[in-house]
C-alpha cells in the first residue's frame, strides 16, 4: 500500500475514533467533503496546514498520522528495511533518516 493510502487510512481511523463524519471534519477544516474523501481514499495528500489543523482537532501530535498500524511487519525485518533504504535516492534517504531520528530521539 502506498503512503497516500496509508496516510488517508490513518486519518479516517482518527476521524472515526473522534466520532466525526467526513462532513463534520471537512467543515472544521474549511475544505470540501469531496476533498476530505480524496485524502482518506489516498488519491492525494493533505496539506501540512490541514494536517496541523487535524492534529489539533484530534488532539494528537503530527507524528500520530504516520503511525501505520495497518502495515504488516515482515518476518525478516532487517533485510526488508535494508532493501527499502537501498532502493531510495539521496533525498528520500535523508527524509527516512529525519523521520527515524525525530521518532526515536531522546529529548
């Protein structure tokens, strides 16, 4: 599953957990319900501005949007991680590093 779909699925999960309909959340975000539907279905990414608004509405940190509990962990995790990283360009490797560093850094 690609990142847009995973993110959309996570947003939908958080919305439902909060007990909101798509119409209610889209009104709170000041976007069209069809736009929210597109985000939740993984057709496109939400803006950072809207992610920030959602984090306040759901009362979660931004990192919560990227906790994809629906992703199955492979048996040979080390090899899978190495393969994913190896096949990325420098820009994506830098992004992966930043995400991991921020997720696991000690404050």
